[in-house]
């Protein structure tokens, strides 16, 4: 490597790294931005980064590039995102994200993401839920995979670039990115002032436990859907890292807001997602009008089909936001017993048809092959000729670690401020699904890839600014502090290895997951939630009596690792269920039939949960607060649960009428001449 | 009566330890795949002989055949275990046989270390040399037909099926394997990637490079994403030959 591949980033001989935990989109984007700011990184990931859950994102990424001449703009994107989220998200971060989106998609294009193209060779865009505009760029139906690969490649390039010290000399053996793959996050290392100085992590190949110093730590560890047992998520999404950080003082926000995706394939191990893009390209949801319809879906004539979403929501049709679509599907199957009839079982199953058989095979092959292939492989039926059978499944957590932002005078975010993406634990940052910031009470489809990338783009400069100004380096602290943290973690792990109780941790997790899935998702009732909370306590109590299924030392031990994840999942389950119990209103994904209205006077506020260490039992272990005091680089900050709705005024959320989601909600509502203005 | 799925698993307690076989029976469920069978073992880790053992260790993540993690040898064929549906691979109660991939070192049981594949991506410079992630406007225009080719190549999950199936990838050779050669083709097709095409070609010329392909064509058969690996190897081979013969003229 010549000097052109080396850049200055470190003082004297010490390489003062920042730790990024998680190698999905948010983590990788954070790493890239840190490297570009001359900050060397330790990238710690539970799996080889190329196998992160971001690969599962199918449909696309939103950006108001307006290449279709519809009059779309970042302002419309902001309005529809705020409205789609039922006004629970602070609006300046949404504005900053939507303004940046066209540039982000263009950057991905430059990185070589094979986005679909128009005949002119421009990026193609399709429709997604909660909008009437073509705003979603896509690479077939495996967009997340393709974007993850592009970022993975860029980070791999940084793995080959040398660290230089401040005199421009190469530091021998030190590369800008050092990857620790197959490492599990165990805990933060906090100094006596509560400032985050590193992490303790475990090498899953050898189970060796190590303390890592870091000038700052960024968690980009994804969502917690595995708390619900089966979901659309990868099995690694236990939320363990966010849970552990919360138990060490990080505030957790809006935990009760969990997105249920309307269309997934039921399965024994996983509920596989069938992307919203299927409906974006014209797929239609229906059930037979006849409750005892015996013909296979493809033989049911048009007149005998009930396109219930199109009928009830003529404006947005099959592309109503996910919370609404899921509730309608649930109502159809669960309450009205109108799911697809199975003559063999004599039951109306919890399934509706998702139909693309009327669409041209060539369009399906070019734009949706990846997802239709999943249906074919796992359901064993050809979706090109048979309507698919689907049901809702837990998909995404809007809630997560609380993070801050610095508001600009123009109502956006001050990029470069160390407050952006900062948790209330000084030196700890968070980006991606593990934090709560961008989606309010319901996320719009194709906004998650965007929020992951934008979160990373903001976190990188924020952390670089923090590192530049931090009063004391982690490398100036006594090594005894790190050794102590390492030893504590080793003792805890040894204790797990010695657990000989009669509870099987996998079976216990299954019990927890079933309760959460059945009673704490689409419809929530307080009496049921009380039972859920009692069940969580029961599982928590029994989890202290598990028998570790594998007591092997010094080599990969998934059984012992799982016990740790289970304990952390129980903490997250409490945050979801207790948050849901407390919030007596309906907003976005959180729906209580007994409190069917949104109550802005009482509940237009962020749920802020603080862990009470040492407490036993539900009511003691979470403290809900209305404000949060923390300090960053020595300066005190006070945050409250008030939501900044200064940019889009809250109003009733209705998708029956076309264009209701924004002021200029109809494509073509503005004259084509003004729609063609350059974005800037 | 409760149907049972029979599994025969090749196990290994750690790197460079001897391997051994164990058999398990787990309750059948509808739509069951190999992963859910392995999950049943976790809930009740007892062999068919009634012996309590540590559950089988394997790697998995997405469970929908886009991450590549859960690759193993199932009934003699390398593939992802998530998309191996029990009713199809073992009809009428036949036994499902699971082995770790043989071209990589075993970490434990069915988990292997594929870091050599990621190292190969460094060697071939499988990336676009980006000026930076700041805003620089849109990327180069590309035709729909070019996108169809690049998308098909870009779906490689680095799962290792093609290496496992390739007779040229073995203990006695340093052949880099089909996956990374195909990515050389991908990046050399991209309008900006092409600007560094020669560096990637240099990386697959010489020992362990594209010339060592024995044209068995097993790779394309084994690839779960139907990536045209043989075409990629031919295309990169042609470019490499051109560069070898005429490259000096351009210096």
C-alpha cells in the first residue's frame, strides 16, 4: 500500500478507536462516515457483517427524487412520514432525513447498487404504503441485501487502508477498520462518572471475553422482534445489546410501538416476509366472498372476491400503511372468520390471498423475482399462477434506545453536532432500528433502509466531534478499570455455564414469544396485558432456573450464549408490554379497542423508560419519566417527552381519501412545470 | 400418531477434533425445514439412543436464503438448510443427513469458518473506488439490460456452495474459486468500477487465479441463486488472457 491509501488519524503511537457494534446498514454507514472523518474503528458484529439482518429488506428505499414528474418533494415525504407515524416522531430529524434522501440514493447508485432502471437509464421508482407517489428506489426485491453488500464492500476497502499518526507516519499493523465478527456484545464499560469508555464482548468461536477500549461506542444492533418468538426477522434479532445498554442506564423510548407487517408466509421457524412492494407493483389483497369457498384461489372468479382493502380505503387501497392493513387482515380472519377456507381442516384459516397472477410475468420477473422465489421455495406453490396465502407477522420496532438531536433554526438537524444520535449515557450513541427516532407510532414501508443509512450518516460526524472534544481519552484511564469489567463478565458467564436447573431456555423463550405474539401485537386489551405482564414475570422467575444445554468451555457455545440473550429479551418484553398497558389510547401500531381514539392531550408524548437496577419484578424495574437530564462533553442537556410537531401540525389520520397524507398528497396535483424543479 | 423426522448429524466438538455421527428424532410439523428440525433438538437435546447431549451447533440468520449463513451438506448436496424442506428432501420418513461443508475448517459441528472467502474479496478489490460518501450527484446511467446482468451477479451471498462443489478447490490448490471471480466480472462491468478493471484482473492472474478453473461446471449447478458462474469465469478468463498478451503494449 502506498501513502495514497493511508491517512492521518491518530496521535503518537496509540490508535484511539471508536467502537461500532453491529454490521448492518446503520453500523456500516457509521463506520464509513467515521473513517472519512479520520477516525479508526473497531467493528464488532454478532455475525459476519454480510449476513446481517439488513439483507432481509426487500422492497426498496424512499427518496423524493421525483423522476416521474409527479410533484414529489422531500417536503411531501416529510409530511407523509409524520402523518404515517401518527405524529409521534419528532419532526426535525424526519425533515433532515427526507431532505437527505435523494443524495443518499445517488450515493448508493455511485457505490454500484444495481438499482432497477428506466428506459432512459435513470433510477426507477415504485410505489409503497402510505403514499401515492413513486418514491421507492429498488434493486429487484432484494434491495436491503444489495445495499448491505455495497456498504460491506466499502468497509472492506477501509479494512485495507492504513492508520497514520498525526505526523503522517503509518502505524504498523493498524488498519482503519478492524473487524471482530462472530463477537457478542456483553456490556458497556462505564467509568466512575458514568461515561462510556468501551465495551466487553465475547469471541463466539472461543468464548474468550475481552474488554475493548473505545473513545465512544455506537450501537447499531437492530431490532428486538425475536422477543415475539417467530417474526419476519433474522434469528439474531434478539435485541440483546440494546437491552444490556438499557440495563446500564440508557433510556428506552416508545417500546410499545411494534410494527406488524400485513403480509408474511406462516412457517414453523419463521414468518417470512412478502414485501409491500408486491402491492406497490399492483398486487391485490382479497378473500373469497363465500365463507365456504372450496375452489383454489386462482379458480375463484372476480365477482366472488372481496377486495376488502380497496373497498374500505378507495384512496390508498392495498397500500394503506402497515398498521391499518394488518388490523384489517386480522379483523377479517380473526373476528369475521373470513380467512381462506381449508376443506381438509374444515376451518377458515388465518390467511388471506395476496394476488399477483393478473400482472405480466415479465414485470414480476424483473421487479419482484427475489420475493416470489421465497414464496415458491417455502410455501411450495408457484405465485405466478396461484394467489399467495399470507397473514400478518411482527416485523419492526419503532421503539428503541432514546437518542437526542440538535435542532437547527430552520427546523432541521445540525449535522456535526455531538448530540445527534447520542443516548443519555455520555459516549454512547445508537443508530438504526435499535433506536427510536424516525418513525413515531408506525413506520412507512421503505423508510427503514433510509433511516438506517441517515442515522449512520449523522452518527459518524457526531461521534467524530465527540471524540475530538472529549476531555479524557479512554486510553488515559487505568487498565484496572477494563480488567475489572472483563472479570465481572467472565464470572457471569461462568455462572451461566454452571446453571443446572430444569427449565430449557429454548422452550421458555417459545412460551414467552407465544404470549407476546398472541396478546401484545395487533389488538391490545388491558386485562389481557395484565396477564401478559404476569406471564413475563413468571418467565423471568423461571429463567433463573434454566439448565444450560451446553457447558462446553473454550469453544463455540450457543447454548450458554442463548441464556444471556433470553434474559435480555425478558427485559425488552417488559418494556413492550408495560408501555402498551400504560398507554390508554390508539395511535399507529398501538391499538386498544377499548380506547379507540388518539388522545393528543394526554398521549402525544414519548414514552421514556429508565431501568432501575437491582429491582425485582415488573413494577420496580422500570421507571417512566417525563424528562431526561444528561450531559454531553460536560454540558448539561434536558430532554422531555414532548414531541416536536412544529413542521406538520397533527390532524386526524385517515386513508380513505386519496392524498390525505400530505398537503399536496396527489401525484400531479401541482403543475408539471413546477414539479420538474431541481432538488437542492 | 405423531410423525417423526429422523436426522443423522456429523458432529465435531471443536477445530481439529475427530468427527462422529449422532442420530435424532424430532416431531414432524407442517412446512418444516431443516432449521426447525434443528431447533427442536435445542428444545430437547436427546439422541435417538436416549443420550442427553449438547444441542447441535449450526450457523443461521435470515432463514429465507438471502444471508448464506446456514449452508451445509444435506443428503450429500451442499445447500442452505433454511430452504431444505423436510417433506421434499426426506419423503416417507427417510433420514435427513447433515454434514458441515468440507472445504472450510470446522468451528464446531456444522459451523465452518468461511473467512477465507471474505479475504478473497479483499484480494480482488471487490468494490467501487468511491471518492467519498458525500453528495456528488447521481451515478452513471445504465441500461436496463446491463442492470439485469449486474443484478444477477450481485446476488452472491458468499455462501460457499460453489467452492464446496468445485473439484479444483481442495487442500492441494490455492484456487480462489468461482464466487470472487464472478465479482471481478461484476465490478468490471460497472462504469466506474471499470476504471480499475486491470487491478482486479491482475488479482486473478497467476497462481490460484482464473486459469486454474478445471471447467467441471459444478459451481453453476450448486449456486442457489443461479448466478451464471461459468459465464463469469469465461468472461474474466478472456479479459485476463487479453491483458496477459497485450497488457504490456498499453504500458
